[in-house]
């Protein structure tokens, strides 16, 4: 049973703790140098950390929370200085803030908030050789030197596919809305199954209408080809208009149809549309145990799955209880609960602090193979700007989502 609301559903990431340290190597804990407390023995880098946040405009309240969280992460003695720059919540403002920060000698940029702002900041930072830890979950903004810290479809789907294949599932399909999010989930599934050496996934989209959903579900289940031959035999038996024909037709009607051609189905809808899909799962033989239903972390919110019977379905997300330490720290410092988006700034600033004590903000240190360990599991920045995350696996049951596999705590774990 979950005891907390998933803060990540507001577009957040729950990887918060008092320290973000390199992921532990076997036997020596989360240290930067074997046998020593690296934070007290390695001189910090001289260049400061810049937070790009919307301090004015529609997202000003969020920007202030980001600044609070970043300052909290950099409060320990000896941490690098924090320079907070206002992006005004626009790409133009973000680019101008980045140029000013770089001219002032920024060593690392954390933020900005949105994908559009990140796209504007990236060229400025790349030209200066300064790394960026952006808060967007738009993986298309990832590139060498620019990492996207948001919880992405790719991270979720990798975890789900690894868990499903661990149960022997190998034939993946998807029924997704024809939306930007649906397309992102589709791309993630296609990339993941191909990387795993599995057969290409059967990915289909619906327009949102009941008729479109029904047709798409019927097609992905190959229902006509599975049921069609039996129906043809039933019609033929009835056409004989004999007692034997009627008996034969009745017998055929009770004949189980062949199993569907898939054993794992990825969905991304919520609310009423998810309810429509859920009602069709048993009709087209796409329910458990033959088919494992998979979905997005957004299903953690009761409102997202209200009215939909998807018990037994899985989703991947951070463990919400893992955020408790950060919540308590933020509450004690600022007197208010930590907004969800504050996690991003706290995590990014914590990583900057660790690397400053190690000697600098190089790409090699940021993309270290062992990653960084937080209370939710490992966070591994890849050289291409993508981010791998250790996510817990949840199963939806009548009482709510339940963790059935904890988040992995080492880089290289399947599904990371």
C-alpha cells in the first residue's frame, strides 16, 4: 500500500536525499575515493553553479521553489556558490540568462525548467563547454553535455520491458493515443524491444473515440483471424438446418479461440478512455494472465485510473516514500512542503556539489559508469545526454498500487 501521493505526477522526479553521492561500489559505500571521506579532502572547483529558473512570469512560484531547493543542496560548508538567474519563463529569457551566466564564469548550469528553454540554452552552453542539467523530461532535448533529468517514457518502458521479459514475456504490443505522449511511449517501446533483441512491437494508435479504441483493440488482438474460422464453421453447421448441425454449432460456440499473438500490452491512456480500454481487455482475451498490461507512472494517481479495472497492471516509478528525507529537510528550512518540482533542483545542485568537491564538472565525471546513488536508486547520466534511472515496479491491486520490485541500486541493472 502506498502511504504518500506520487509527487512526480506533476512532472517531477523523486530522487532526493541529504546527499547525492556516486553509486556505491561493492563493499565500500558511496564514496568518491576508496577509504576516504572525499567531500572533506578534495578541494572544490573554483567555478560556481548557476540555476536558470523563472523568477518572474507565470512560473515564478515554481522558480522560487527551485531556487530554495538548489540553495538547500548547496548549504553544506565548502559548497560551490550558487548564482540564480531569471529566465522569465521564455526561451529568449533563458538564452539571455545563460549568456550572462557564462560570461560571469559559470562552471555548471542547472535548469532551465522547460523543453523550449532548454533548446535555447543548449547551444550557448555547448559552445562554452559548460554542462547543463535541465529539468525537462523531453528526451529529444538530450545531447552531449546537456542532460534531461525529468522522468521520461524511455526510463519507464525500459524498466517495464525488463520486468516483463523476466517473466517470460517476449511479444510486445501497444495501443496508444495519437498524441505527443502516445508517440513518445511508442518510440520508447520500439527502441527498447529492438535493443533487447526482441521481435518488433506491434504498435497501434487510436483517435480517442470509442469506435477507434474498439477497432484498434480488436486489431492488436488479431481477433478476427482467431475467431473468424470458428465463426465460419458455426455458420456452416447452422446452415445444415439439422439437429446434428445445431449440436455441432453449439459445440463450436463453446470452443476456446486461440491465444492472442502478444503477451505484453503497453497502454498510455487515463480516465474515461482507460476505462473503455479496460472493458475490452477480457473481451479480446488481452487480460491476465495471458497478457501483462503495462502503463505509465501517471497511473499512480487514483484519478488517472478511476473507473478502469486494470488490476494486475504494472507501471514503473520512483518509490514515493523515498522522498521523505528531502521533504523533512525542505519543510524544516522553509516552513512549507516541498513542491514536486523542487526535487529537480535539489538533485542537480547535489550532483554539482559532489563534483565540485571532486575537482570539477567534466563530462567524464558526470557520465561516470557507476552513476550517482540517491534514495530512489541509481541515476546514471549517459554520454549522449540521456539519463538512466532506477525505478521501482508497481502492480495495481484493489487497494491501490503496491511495490512488487524495489528500485535497483546499481548501474548496469537490467531495466535501468
